[in-house]
């Protein structure tokens, strides 16, 4: 039900000026993770996985030629999550995905352009669904493994954001959150699923324990995977 505004309140609002207080710019940054096969030349049916993060190389100052997270400024007619979704679609052609707010970054001086507060979201995508794009804000968009990040010039406070986003991702994996399934194709083997969790957690998992915990989240499909082994592997999908 729409709230009724009194004459006095309407007059107050008409005379109120937002310039009375300093105002920050509001931005959305997106940490996009995907999982790819580590060694495509490996002849094993189920290959080790490699976690990657999407970065863009800035074409303009500040931090020209530095790598940063995809993102942009919130428009007056948008909610901040809509900003994040718009930027994600413009740069990756990905839409309709699960998006999780993982932090708000407001440290004074974090951006040399001025007072800018960033709302940071994490997105997990299937690598087959991404189509990288570039525009006037980015000369290049590229996926990097975590091992490659140390050698990069990363702008703003985005290295800190990336580190904290990875810790959030590890928490999801440690609690066996079904968000991790967003990194996988619609159907997968349990061995493939385990390798994804092991790559995130950076440790080996016991096969029997892992499968016991995951069975409540998955169901069999009509598909099997055939490969170099003489045995076929049952494929599964996430329960909805």
C-alpha cells in the first residue's frame, strides 16, 4: 500500500538538497570464477581441474594497462545487483546466473578518482557459457589461474577483493554448498565433481566420504561417459 505523504513532508522534500552532504559514487565489481581442464593433452578420461578468474585490462586511467575485475558504476534507475548483472552480461554474455554479494569495500582512498564504494559480487560459471567481450573500458579480457596472478599488475584494491572472494569460495566448498555446481556443465561424473572440489580446497578428498555427502544433491541421468578406460562412468545432474 502506497504511503500517504503529508503537505508538510512534501514541502520538506521539495526543499531538501542532497548537496548538503558529500556523496560517494557507487560501483559494482564482479569476481567471476570458472573451472577448466588443467591439461587438455592428458589422455585420462577425467582430467585435473584448474580454477580461473576473469580480469580485464584497463584502456584508460587510472591504472591504465593494469588488470582489474569487471564492473562499473550504478545508474540512477538501477539497483546495485542490476548494475552487476548488466556489467557481467556486457563483458561475458552470461545472464540469469546465481550472484552472491560477498563484500562492500569503502576504504578511504581506495580509488584515486574519488570517494567510490564498491559492492562486490561473486559468480560461478560453466566455462562453456562464457563469450568474452571488450569495449572502450577494456583492451583485453582474459582468464587467469591463481598461479598467474602473482605476476600481474592488478589495479585498485582488487587483489584484496580476489583473495577474500577465494576464501568465500573455499567456505562454500568446505560446507558442500550446491553453489559449486554452477562451475560444472549440466551433466557430469562424480569423479569430475570431486576434482572440482579438490581444486578449490587444494587438498585430496576421500572418494567414499565425498560421494556419500554429495548424493543428496545429485541424481542420475540417462547418460554415461565413455573414454579411454574400458569402464563407462555414470553421469549425474544437480537436483532441483
